C-alpha cells in the first residue's frame, strides 16, 4: 500500500497533536500501515503513535478524554445557603457573595455564583428608594388615606399639591444595586431608605393643581405658616 501525504497534517493546537493528525494515525493503522511507517509519515514519535493506537483500542477513539472543567452548578444545599445570604444582604456584590460562601465552606467561583443565581431567578437591579419613614409617619399617612378615600372628583380637583425639596451638594447612592427576583423591587429588604434633608444645598418649593404647575420658589431658612402663605400668593 502506498502512503501519501494527504494525512500528514502538521498543525498544532496549544502544543498538542491536532485532531486531524490523531485521526490520520487511526486510519493509517486501520489500513494496515505499520507503526514505524505511520511515525515517519505523521512526524510523530513511535511512542506517541503507540499510545494513540492503545487509546483507540481502549476507548474506540484516538482523541484523549477532555479533562473535566470546574462545575458550573452548585448543589441544592449550597443554593439554599446562597439564597439565605442574598435575602439577608441583597446589596452585596457578586464578589462579596463569593467570599461569604467561602466562609460557609461553599467553594464556587464568581461565574458559578452568577449562573446559580440566574437559575434561581435572581438578577441584579438598581435599588428602589423611598423616604425613611417611622411607624408614626406610616400611621399618619394611613389615617389620612382612609379619611379621604370617599372624596369626589370635584373635591380632588380643588386641591393644590405642594412640597419642598432640598437639592444637596453631597454624594448620592442612587447607583446602588440589589440582587432580587422579578416583582420584589419594593420589598423592604430591597429598598434603600432616603432622608429628606441632607447636607449643604438649596431648598426649592413647588406645587401643581388641576390647572397646571405653580412656579418654583427658592426658600431661605425655615418655612412657617406666614412664610407659606406668602409663597402661595406668588
């Protein structure tokens, strides 16, 4: 039998014998070519040819088994541990979550943490913000809502809604993120409380009603009843 160069592929992949050359050894051997002749044709050592053919005999393929990679999943017990951490500290970053799992003897890389959270239907979202309310504030708001629940359209149209806000020169945590499931944006653990008055800044008052918007008014100092009436008269 004549040996041609058609199987003499000499490409390398990361320093390893290419798949085409491994299959070339297999087919040459299948067609009765001796190991020494295969070695010369493929430019592989005789020991390498021998090992390839031995692998074919043992596994049915000249290709080596791929080394198992790192697990992309964590078991159910570790998932429960991961969910407990996320539920108690939703503002943690993925890197912090990984370190927290390490302390709980759960060995998982960052990519596995993200993949597992995705499988559990958790995602990373910008945190919702709401005023920091005490129980007293909440009770007063509930009483007000109940006392006005039966107001007519005409009554509501007679209302002027007003509020003031301080525009602060200090930093903001508006970019904070939380890890949560869809539909859990306003659960208390996923909301960052805000304070109405911050550091240095400017106080602005404004209002709106059925007919449109009132003018914005800069406020100096505190607002008492007399000052409030003066603002409304502007």
